[in-house]
């Protein structure tokens, strides 16, 4: 059965109710969900006092829901602020790690240059030593030749 139209501000208005939430039986009983304001206004047998009491309960419930929503929003802001602090701390740690890695890289570059200089120095020393051994070998050969009596005469 379609819901009867109601007068509001002098105009005939059809009540709005989402389909499937509730059904108003011909007796005025609502089944399948909460009654809307339009259902309360158009249900036969309701008097003004009951409607006002119902509206006051609905307003009290809405105030409670509003207070709960406000506390939820406050908690969400607190969590967001905590998350922001956590992100800031992680960024600071990441910056510190990046600086440490850059310092380590610089140290490794300097040590690599030092190792290259040392390698060149060792190569020069090896050449000098090799030349010295060649000189010693030549001298030993001359000494051996002088000491060798040669064939017997």
C-alpha cells in the first residue's frame, strides 16, 4: 500500500523513505526497519505528545551520535598527529643514515687514492730493487770469474 501524502508548509508532499527499509501495514504497524519521520507523522492513531516524545528521543540519540562522531574525529586527529611524528622521526633517521653512508663513501674514496699512491711507490721500489739485484748479479759474475782459476796450466 502506498504511503499517504502529507501536508508540509501548505504543500502536499509525498513522504520519502528508502525502498526496502520498512513497510507500513494498513493498521499503521511498521515492519522491517526503523520508522522514518514521515511514517511517524502519517501513522493513524499517533497523537502529538507521542510524536514529540519520539522526536525528543531521536534528537537525544542524534546528539549522542554527534558526540561519538566528535570523539572519533578527535581520536583520528590524535592518531594522525602521532603518525606525522612517526614519519618525521623516520625521515630524520633516514637523513642520518644517508649522511653516514656519504661519509663512508668519502672515506673509501680517500683510502682508495691512498692505496693507489702506495701501489705506485711499491712498484717504484720493486724496480729499484730489481735494478740493484741486476747490479749485484753482474758484480758476482765478475767476482766468480776472477776467483775461478780457469783451466789448469
